[in-house]
């Protein structure tokens, strides 16, 4: 039975309106089978075409992204390379500043050390001069003290000897007085004209008195001489003690004070300059990504041909 486009049996009028080949197909029953087979093939072709559009859209988006990425990478590369140049310039300026600072610090340190050395040298020279002056003063006082001790000894010895001389003279005068008194007593006795035992006794008494006086004078003279000798020894000991005291107060001869150590020149540390920038330090120029391709019309055509072949196979078009 021949069916119309709505799937219901065709009436006579519809049969008259059909073209001869349609009428043949309708009478043979091919029409109903055609749509059952053709619709999936058409769907496959439409799907292939849709896939191509999606692939084209994705490729266009990828290409647009690659272009924007290339522009961005170019900007980043240029700015990174510029920053590397700026960093190198800044690092080299820092190296120059550090180098100048090290040299200036070394110069200031040398000046400070030299001032300190000169100050220490002045102190050393002043101390050396003061010690030499003190020693010279001590020597002068020592010699003066020795001279004073010598003069004091001489004066003391002279006073002691003069005193002993006075004692000797006094003893001699006393002895003379005693002798005169004895002579006078004997003269008075002779003048009286006494003789005999009483006269002898009187002379004996005068002689005894003379002896006693002379004995006292001799004892006194010997005692004074012994005392004078002891005094002279004591004077010598006093001078010796005074000389020892003067020697004890005498300063030792000052030696040569050590000179202050001369300052050495402050070493300047060696600084390494930043390595100059070379070609391999910079980022390479960016490369645009490979252009993406969209869907192929060959795939769509292949899908269409495959669908047509499938329809022909299903409908057994070998006889057509």
C-alpha cells in the first residue's frame, strides 16, 4: 500500500500527483524503508558538521589565546630583561658605593690610629723627660746630702776636738794652779822655820794634796779623752747612717721607655664586582604557539558518503 508523507495510505488523488519514480518506490515499499535508513545517516552527517564547527570554534579560541599569550609573553620578556638590566646597574652602583665606603673607612681608621700613635708618643716622651728630670734632681739632692753629711761630720768632729782641747787646757791650768799652790804652801812652811817631825808631816801633807789633785786631773783628762774618742766614732756612724739614708732615697737611673707601636696601614678588603650581563642572561624572545586547525570538511564528506552508502546497502540499490 502506498503511504503519503503523513504515514497514512495515499488516496487516488495523491497517487495521481506522484511522479513516476515516486510511484514506483511507493508501490515497491522502498519509501518507508528509505526514511528509516536515511535519517540516521543524515544525523551522522549533521553530527560531523557540528563537530567541525566545534573544532573550528575551539581552534579559533586557541589561536586567539596563543596570540594574546604571545603578546603577554613579549611584554613579560621585555620587562624581565629591563629589570635584569636595572638590577645589574643597581648592583654595580652598590658595589661602587661599598668600595668607596671601604676606602673611606680605611683612611679614617689610618688617621685615627696615627693620631693615637702621636698622642701615645707625646705621653711616652713626657714620661721619659719627667723621669730623667726626677733622676737629675735626685742625683743633685743625693750629692748635696752627702756634702751636708760630710760637712756636718767635720763640724761635729771639730767641735768635739775643740772641747777636748779646752779640757786639756783647763786640766793644764788646774795642774799649774795646784803646782803653784804647792810651791806657795812649801814656801810658807819654810818661812815659818819649822823643822823636825812636824815639818816633815807638813811637807808630806802638801805633797799628798798635790798628788790627789794631779790624780783627779789625770782621771778627768783620761775620761774626757775616752769620751771624745767615743764621740768621734758616734759622729762617724751618724754620717754613715745619713749617707745610707741619702742613698736609700736616691732614684735609680731611668731606662729608656718603650716606644709606642707604629700603626699599620688598614687593609682594604677586595670586593668582587657584579658579573657583566651577557646574552645568555636575558630571556629569549617568546615564540608564538603552533596554529590550531579546526574540523575538516573531509570528515563531514566522509560521514555523508558513509551514510549514503549505508542507505544504499540497506535499500539494496545495486539494481538502480
